[in-house]
C-alpha cells in the first residue's frame, strides 16, 4: 500500500544519480549561473544505492581496478576531457594508491607498462580505471551543488531509497518510496540506467551450492564482495581446481575474466576459463595499421549516390563490409571508425520513419559486430591460451545440469550445428555477463512496470527504450534520461546506444535546456 505520509520537497526529482543525472544537473547549474537567477529551486536526488553521482560503471560497485573499454581520448569529449585531465593530474597519487590496494598482479603490470605515460601525465591514450572518472564526477557535482546551495539558489535533498511507483496528479507527481514517505514534485527525471541483467539460471543474483557458484549479477552488491566469494569457493576445491564459465563476450565478460586473473588466489585455483558467446568472438583490441589503410567499405560507399535508400539497405551494406573484414582477418579495432563513418554519413538520407527503424533495430545489431577492448584485456586471453587454460565456445546458454556425481555440467546450443551440446568437463563457477533484459521479459523493474501499466511511458520498437518527445518527455513533465532513451531521434540524430559518455553529455545538455526553459524562462519558480 502507498504511504499516507506525504512531504512536498521538490520542483525537480531525479530518480537515479548516475552520470546522466549528474551531467544534466551540471549543465542546468551552468544555465542558471549564466542567467544570474536569484530564485530558489528545490532538487531531490534519489538513489537506491548509498553512493550518489557515479552509477554502477564508475562507482564502488565496479571497484577501483576495472578499466575503460576505450581509451580516455575516445571516452570523454572536449571540453570535459581537458577538465578531467587537470583534475587527474592533481589527484593521481592517491588514485594510483587506491588502484594498487584494490587490484592485484595485472593492475601492477598495468602501472608498470604505463609508468612513463603516467609520470608525464600523458593519459589520453590509456585505458584508465573507470573509478577515476567516477570520483571526478562525484566531486564535481557535489561541489557545484554546495556552491549554489550556499548562495541560496538551490536546495538539495538526497534520498537513499527505491522509487517503486508514481502517480500523475493535475500539476505534479507523487513518488512512492519503498519503506519511506512519498515525495511530491512538479517535474521528474527517470535516470535509472540500463534495464537490469537477464538472469540465466534461477531468479537470484547469486546461487551458492557445494559444487556450484552461479553469479547472475557480478555487481550486486559489489564486485569486490563477489570476488571474495569466488576466492573462498575456489579455495575449497584445491585438490581438483575448478572450471570457471563466463557467459557473454561483451565488456563485462572481458572485465570479469581480467579480474579473475588479476587476483592470484583466484587464478591459481581455476583450471580452465571458458567463455560462451553466440558468435564465439571476443572484442578486438589490436589495430592492424597496414590492413586498415588498405581496407575500404565498398558496399556502404556505393550507397553515397543513392537517394532512395532504407535503414535495412544501409544495415545490409554494413554487414557485407564487416563480412569482408572478417574474410581478410581485419578486426573491429581496425574497422570500427571506418564503418561507423561510412554508415553515419548515409543516415541523413533516411526519412524520419526509416531513421527510427535504424535507431530501434539496426544500430545496436551493427554495434555488436564492432566491439573493441583494451590491450590489457586481450593480453589476459593470450596469456591463458599460452597456458592452455582458455576456451571460447560459440553457442547459447541452455542450462546447468546436475549429474549423478553431484557435479554441474553446461548444456548449450551450439551455434554451428544448432544442436544442444554438453561441455566435456564439469563447471563449478558461472558468471552471467549476457547483458540487460528487455521490455518483453518479466524482470523489468517495478517502477518501470507501473509507469508502463499506467500509460505514462511506452516502450519503443527497440524494446530497451521509451518513446519520448523532443523534450525527452514520455509524459508531460516526466522526462527520461540515459540508456532508456535508446530508439529515439533527437535534433535529427538517431540514438541507439546511450552508454557512451559523449552521447550522455550531449543528451544531458538537451534535457538541461528543456528544464531551464520550463522553470526560468517561463518564470515558474518564485
């Protein structure tokens, strides 16, 4: 039942405090400052986790020793990059100490390999620990909010709770918090990140049995705690060692493989590391400069002079050019910029309807074939291959079955044969890295379910995002921010992947302008 206690606290409520909310707040404060606003605006920031302004990727849940999936130069656009570099240089000593404390052998190797660049403050081409950026953005948002609060322009309320429902009234929203009083706000920004992980086996984040440790979400409650459980479990089987299976070859999959090998007490008790993914391919890390110079995406370029093209035609041309790259053994690290530029230049030829189709259906599908990673991750795979301790299976997870000896065996659908197979050896550790669910599945967060049920939000054809207008509204004064904006068009640009920091910053600028216009240009704050 909804609480009977109500407290009116806000003009704006942010549900979720990751970097989409953080950049929206920063840009809004910049706009307020430019206008010399003297009125006060109440802002409430709600997060179900105790840490604010970082989200999962850049906060404590991911730890201090996992890295960006791209170089810093490609991760953060200007002018934010220069600001971050200045902060990084001023804080690097204690940041590097935290990396040493959190990480293991591979973290120390990374520091050794890049010692010269770090000493010279040459960060741009490094795949730095993500936590560095999380601490930067957390400090920046907190300081800016405190500055405006001290000037009496902003009132800030932090609430550590989960929003489970909301009701739209005539001119405000009432938000219902689990175990706490409800909050009333005129404007609401839903910025809860990507949809949750899709549980592969049993509806639990963690399953612990005598001969099996099945991890559905390695970041719940925190990666450090999960790694301790893995270390403890592996240590119980010293006589035979254990086999560890990672399901999914995306960034999270590589990250988990890296961390299992970073901690010597885990690595030494694991016999074989297995990755299961549909294509049986890992993200690419090494650029082949010679082949890259010779490679041309002929199929995409052939569409340059065509006027009557569709989203499907562009996607099919991209797949053909990617197939050709595969044939000549040229990986995504070498082709991603070339392919992206080639199909990106064609999108302006599409009608609005076709652009929507590209945003909902084709952008992410092409992206799945363009996955790249840092060399520190691929080097881990190469080392394990040299030790004959790595295997990559092409297939889909079906089940983990208990045999007559009480051990668990992997059943999977083999991609090549389309037959169900059983892996040759028992599996003791399973880590689910298959990625997020979608709106067609059952495990959608209760808040989003209620918003859909009440007609406040409607999933678009991408099945991972909501339909919104140019003000990023799903319903009047109910805005969406972050990954749930996938499958939309803003300022003539198709959006299908909103985990990229540059895209997040751009969309947060769009949203902050809409909020500013609503409150200040229309003089709604007195």
